C-alpha cells in the first residue's frame, strides 16, 4: 500500500533546528571537494537535507520530506542490526586506489566510479584492475551515473567484465537505453547485471524501470525517494532485489540509509553506505563508518562543537535557508 507523506512541521520549527555545514572531502567526488548540507534537529532526532545545488526545488522537496521523516517521525522497526557496506572508489588514478581502499578497512564489495568526464575507458579499466589486484575476492560493481550511450556501455562493460563484475549501475541515462544494454549483454553472453539508480530516484514514476524489464536490481536512496517508508513501498512494488545507497551524506543521512537497509525484508547486496569515509571529518563524534565490512545500526547525533567547526559561510547559510523556505512551501498544505 502507498505510504502517506510525513506531516510537515511549520517553517519556524524547521528553522529553529537548522544548521548548515560544509565538510571537506578527502578526494574529489561528483566534481566537488566540499559537501554542503543542512541538518535539522527535531523531536525524533536529526534529519539531513542536502540535495545537490543544481537540483530544482520540486526534486529537492523529496529530500526535505525524508529529512522531516527522520527528525520528526523516526524510522520503522529494524529486522537486522548490522548492515554490510561496500567501499567506494571515486574516479581517481589507478595508483591512488590502494590509498582510497585503505580508508574503508576490510570490505567484501567495492563500487568503482567510471565514465568520468574527461577520462577514457583505459582510465576506467586501469582503476577497476587496481581494485581487483588489491582485493582479489571482492565483489566489484561499477557506476557510470549514466555517462555512456548504449554502444559505449556495451563496449565498456564487455571489456570490464573480464575482471568479474557484480553489476553495472546506471550505465546509460534512459530507461529504454538500460533495457537495450541489458538485452545486448544477455544476447552476447556477457555476465553483467544491470542496476537502475537515476532511473528510479529521478523519475516521476520510479516503478517504470521495473515494468520495462530494464534492470536486474534497483539502487534505492532514502533522500531522493522521499523517506524510508516510501522507499520500502517502492521496493515492495517493484519486485526486484534492492541495494541501499547514499547521496554523499553525513552520518545523519547515512543513519536514514541504515534504517532502510535494516527494514528491508531481504538484503542480498552490500550497501553503498560507507561514504562517510570520503570526508575529512563528520558532524558526529561517533561517525557511521564500517567496521569489518559492516556498520552497526545506531543513532547519529550532530555534535555542537563540530557543527560550529564546519559551519558554512554566512552567504552559503543564507542560500540554504532560502532554499529550505522555498521547498517547505511546496510541501506545506
């Protein structure tokens, strides 16, 4: 059954518990070296509102709904207390792969970013090979964020499949394109599953990818889908295996991802929730990072000193608060 959206608090209530931070990244990720976020403190805990700056207000409204659910409603009852997670390797030179992997400790799965603008398939192949050399037994999945066209995706995945891929995440931008890549790979006997990410979280109808037979599994992220309960509903209706991932969140946002992973009836894949390790610092004294390949389910509370230490500039704080006001107006009755 579809889930009802959370009740929307008054704007004044949101503003009273709002903190805007800017956290430095260890490596460039999605083209940024600083990650800005607006954190909200509510009666149930903390929520995170951090849609990327280029996202419009309508798309950002789902992120605010997720933050309100976390801070004002809380999360569903968990079915598990330890969540397996993958390491994430950004589009770094192959020589930096061991350094990046070292920050994650022991992991059984690694997501590798590929198809970065300005780089080549040779760069991607070298990066993936470096991961395989460092972790011979790990499951490797690649993520191109829709960066290839259909012929390019088929060619690239045919080549990268030689190292053994668990799946390829969003190799092309469109649902029709995903279906075609999946068809061509299967016809050629190339053993690479297709996962849909943007085709779930950025579509007005997140179930269309499942109806089109365009993917073998779904990548689900709490914030872009409007909260844990809505994400659970989408997975249930899609009838496909799900991988829980994050949107480069602080530990507050990761806590919501853990809540989703903990509440899913089945969790067949390691989750993309280990990205706090990509930050130089976090906003909690107990960061939600992996220990021996998993994160123990627990709450994340922002620390007052860290909120002050990483407070965004006045100009950026004003920008985020203005955004909050606009997006709240879209959610409020």
